[in-house]
């Protein structure tokens, strides 16, 4: 048997083996689709498209999920982070109010005629 004939027969055997493995994988994936946990994960990761994007496709969701997992066994650190987050939100709210007041004051002063101008 020539070298090309050997390679061709080996190629046919490998292709048949690949087809068999593909069929086995299709059966396994079909079994996984029927499990409730797999359906939940598939929906969360974006496999089942509904209205809007899947919840775990946004980066902020991943960050929060990873932070939650890292801090799961550390209640003291969680409470510290919650306190810091509350302080940050409080400061941001006060800054927002101050910026609104500043913006209104600025717009009021911009509309008022100056001393040398006539209305």
C-alpha cells in the first residue's frame, strides 16, 4: 500500500471518529438543555433572548457578582463597604443639590441685565 493510500484511509477513520464524537456531544448538550439549573444559567448568560439584554451580560453585574462571591464569608468587610457606599451616596447627593443651586444661580445671573446695559 502506498503512503498516500495509507494517509487517505487514516483520514477517513479520523473523519468517522469526529462524526461519532459530534453525535455524542449533540446528545449530551440535548440532555443538559433539559435540566432546570442549566436552563437558569443559559437564561442568565444570554442563551435565551427575551426582551432586553441578559442580566449577566452587563459588566457591572459581573463586578457585583464577583465582589459578592469574594466577600461572602467576610461580614465585617461587607459592613465596612456598605458604610463607605452609603457615605459616598450621601456626599454625591449633597454635591448634586449644590450643583443644581449653583446652576440656577448662574442662569439667573446670566439673564439679569448688567449695570451698564439696558433691558
